[in-house]
C-alpha cells in the first residue's frame, strides 16, 4: 500500500504506567497533594473541609456540592477543561483554582490506594483507585464504582481517602502548606486539621497597599514591613497568588537589601498570570509575566523607599532623644562653668521651636518698693527712636527631611545643633557661625549610635568640642582643656 498516495489515521494512546508517572512528577511533595485536595473542595463550594492525618492514611472530607454519576465521570476525565470553561463555582461564585484535571493521578505518588466517596442529593457512590490492581489489567481503563445508600444526616459532599501511604506526613508541615496555599481568608470557608480550625496568618507592621495596573489586569495586594523583632519569624518574601492560591514566593530583587530583606512579607494577586501544570511556578517567557515583572519592579521600589523613610524616622527619634539628653548635660556643665561659655552664662537647652527648657533658667531678683527720691534721681528714659532691625539668626540648612535640629540657648544667644547626612567621607562635625552640624553618616557616629549611652556621650563630645573653639582668644590646647572640663561635669552625676 502506498501511504503517500492516500490518507490514513494513527491512534493516539498512552500507557497506564506513563499516566501514573506523569501524575507522580506533577508534584514534588506529598504536601502539594493535600493542598490540591483542599482546593478542590474550595472549588466545589465547600463551607467546611476536615483534613485528618494518620500514620498511613490521609482523609479530606468536605460539605460541598458533591458529585452525581456525570460529575464522577468528569472528575476522572484526564485533562478535563471543566474548571476552565466554568470558572466560577455555582453557589458562592468563587474563582475556581483547579485547571488541568490531572491532580487525582498525582495522589498515587504518595499512596497505593485512592478512594472517593461522594454524595449529591439521592446519589451516593464510592470509587476505588488501587494503583497495583489498575496497572495489572492493562487493557481495562475502568475503575470499580460502588453505589451506596445516601446518608441524609451527612448531606452532600465528597471525601477523599489516601491509604497505604509510602511516607508519613508531618502535621506541622501540612498545616504550613495549607496556611500558605489555601484561601483561608475566603468567606464561608474553613479548614480543620485533625479537629483544629486553621486561621489565616496575620502580620503586624507598616502596611504598603498594592494596586498596579497592567495591560492584562491589575496586580493587587498588600506588603507588610514587620518590626525588627519579628524579622526572624517566618520566611521573607512576597507570595504571588492566582485565584487566592499561592503559586510562588519571590524576593523580587530584595536579595541585595541586606538585613532589610528579613522584614518584608506580604502577598500580591494576579489571577491573569499563566501558571505551570504543577501550580508551583509561572510561564516566565509569556508577555503576561513580563508585564507582571515590570509592575513588581515599581511596587518594590515603593517598598524600598518606604523602608528608608521608616528607618530614617526611627533613627531620627533616637537621635532627637540622644541630642536632647546631650544638650541637657552640656547645659548643666556650662551653668557650672559660665566662664567657658562663649556667649555668657546660664544656658537653656531644648527643641527648636518647642520652648521646652532642658536646664534651670536663671531666676530674676525679687522686686522691691522704690522710694520717691530714687524715682526722681532715676535717669529719664531716652525718647523712643526708630528701632533698628534685629539681626537675623542663621538658618539651619537641612539636607534631608529626617534631619534633627535642636537649640542650646546661652544668655541672649543660642547655638543650633543639626544632625544630618553628609556622607561617610564627610567631616564628623563642623560649625558655620553658631550652627553645629553633626554628620550621622560618619563611621564614628555610626559606631557610637548603636547604644544609647555611647550615642549621647558622642554627641556631647562633638558639641562641647565646637563650643570650646567658639570662645575668642582660645587656642586648640586650651579649647581641648575646656572641653574636658565640660564633659567631666556633664557626665559625672
């Protein structure tokens, strides 16, 4: 026969062993199978799902819609597009998670026997999928189906039992997998593991809402910057979810963030992303994923900027507290040694513009009665003339919004102290007029800032150094001697 001259057909077949092998390789872990069974219950409009883990048995029972005979046939159809065609569940209108219809064959990678008991209305049945028996009869692809008596007390729903497990499942790992990759936050949905209801995880910290549009859809969600004390708890990164189920946790470039990486948690949702058949990754070379990656780059830049702002705000609070204490101590020392002050006696320290006094204010002498003669002998006040404008005080130039500015008042004058960023190669401290600038980027400042006591002492050292050099006619050696005296009295209680 000339095959080139006419047309013929060839059957497309698949060996049973290959089908099981495909199923086994779909999921790298037995934990993925439990997740798949719970998500199947979610797709079936279950309100409650009860997962029971024993040494050689796993049971997942739900009170969802159940299956009739047609539903069972659809359930065991290889690669069924049912959930793609009908993407919403009939009762709660949930976005269905499952897509490929191959998951039930993957369960045989964890056990030798797979059993489905289901009920819908007056129909109830049991299907047993025994791996060894099914493979022995090579030509027969049918599974044994037993019709059973419906249980009105139980109601509709499906129970899947995996028995004769190859390996015992760790309950803690099962719990972690369910909490990560099952939509526990969905309304009218609860999951119980060995009788204990699982609650969705909640994080405390600074929340960054996510809402970034692309040509394929919106990337939404929330990223949380947790406190440093929580940084060690849980795995860092952003969970990417499709139809409320976790597909992958990613760092999105945070590998270079150093210790800040450990403080970032959160989740984003992009239901339009194409996923792999094992539901553990994305089709990375798709245009959808390229658009998603671009959106996430923008989102993570906002997160990074927010972290920098929070860090600056926190260090600013610490610096302000340390500066206030340092100025109080310096004010106390200058009160004891008014001769060392370049502006006169009795300093008053406090926040710029707050009016809070950090040192004892000089008291005015008490008033007394004035005699007539004294009043007559008192020289007359000169006639009021046009007042000369007051000299403008030097304004503090801030490089960053997180600069800390406080003032030390001395007699009729004042010194402003500003902690700001001048770069690690910039001077440790410098003075312009009556403004003392302290460089928070300087390596010595960074070293001393780690502890409250050394932070305050370092600030007092820099302030007394600059104040000592402000006094006219004072050489370097004398200035250092003055500084030593002021520091001693500032920190000796």
